[in-house]
C-alpha cells in the first residue's frame, strides 16, 4: 500500500514537471525559434514570404535603428557607471560605520525605495520632477536663477540627458545589498595589513575593495547589458521614442515596427540581432574578468 502511494506521488510529481516543460516549450522555446525563422521573412501576420537576408541588409542601413542604438549605448553606459558607482559608494559608507545599529537603520532606509513599483517611480519623475510646465519641480528651482522652463523629456536637445538623470541618486537596493555583503566578506586581516602599510581610504577602495568585488561588478554589468537591451518602458509610456527619435531605443523601435508598422519579419530580425549582440557582450565580459559569477 505504501509502495502504491509512493508511485502515485512520483507520477504526480512527474506530471507537474511535464506541465512546466510544456509551458517553457510553448511560451519560451517556440517563440524564440519562431522569431529566428520569421527574421528571414516578410510577415504581416496574414502573409509570409521568404526573403532571405533582406531584413538584415535593411537593418544595417536603417538610420533610425542606428540612431536608436546610439541612444541605447549612451543610456546603457551611463546607467551602469552611475548605478554601480552610487551603489558601491553607499555600500562603502555603511561598511565603514562603526555602530552596527546605525548601519542597520540606514540599510533599511535605503532599501525602502526598492519596494516602490517602477511605474510609480517613473510617474514621480515625469509628473513632478521633470514636469515640462513652469510649476514642475526642476523648472521651479531653475526659475529662481531666471532659467527655464525646459521641456525635459519632450525637448529634443535634452531628452536623453533627462532620461540619464532619471532615478537620481541611482542607488538600486539589490546592487547596494550585494556590494555591502561583498565588503563584509573581505577579511579584516587584509584591512589591518593595509592600515599598517599606511594605505589611505581612497587607496583601499581602489586597490583592495574594487578588485575583490570584481565578481559582483561583473554580475551587474551582465544584468545591465541584458536589462538595457530589453528595456523601453519609459519610451512606451511617456515619450513614444520622441521627439524626433531622440529617446528611441532598439527595443521600442522593434515594438513600434511590429505592432504599428505590422512588419513582424523585420521586427524579428531586430530582436535576433539584439539577442546575438547581448550574448556576445556577455561572453566577452565573462572572459575578460576571468572568474566565475
């Protein structure tokens, strides 16, 4: 009787595993293979016509795509530099606090923003901080110095800069915590030896802390590349890639091409190009850093 129940339990477990595999195949594997196949076609959901590498030829000569790619590089590089630097700086400050109760309090305070949904954060910046009206927070501050008002996200000259500044001070709860954990794992003996040698705080950060945190830094670079290639939420909700494509990124251009231009084959080619590029950059980052995540 016990053996029969055990077999039923095993079959039930296998059933759930099979169900999970089916979901992965249907919603992940199949769409991926479908996108690869359709990247070589002209497809508007009604008719499919094989056109070889024409979509990729068009991609490499598409001025709008390369403008969006330039925007992505600016946002990606600035985001990784600012985000990692701010999180590491804050982690260093808390790591050097002698009073652990105070350190735990500040850790809790800096983790609270991580609980705020991304859409709420974006609304805060678009509707209050960078509101293009004269009553917007930044325009009100600048009016004291007889400057502005500016259109921010809707001003072609500064729209990309406005996006770069969004999220100030760029401290992410996850990265801050992981950097802090990494610093706490560094042996006190190393710090004691450095203190005996007369190493300054700045020297300690650049010659001890950062080299010993290279695995964490590599991890966030990989996440930044993957997330940056996929992200277009702010463009989708607020700027529509404008004005004059000044905030368009490849992800949004792919979305616009597919669902507004009904060029699903070309959109698949854009997606495949971004996937291959993300994979290559991730591999390069992994190999140049020289150790495991």
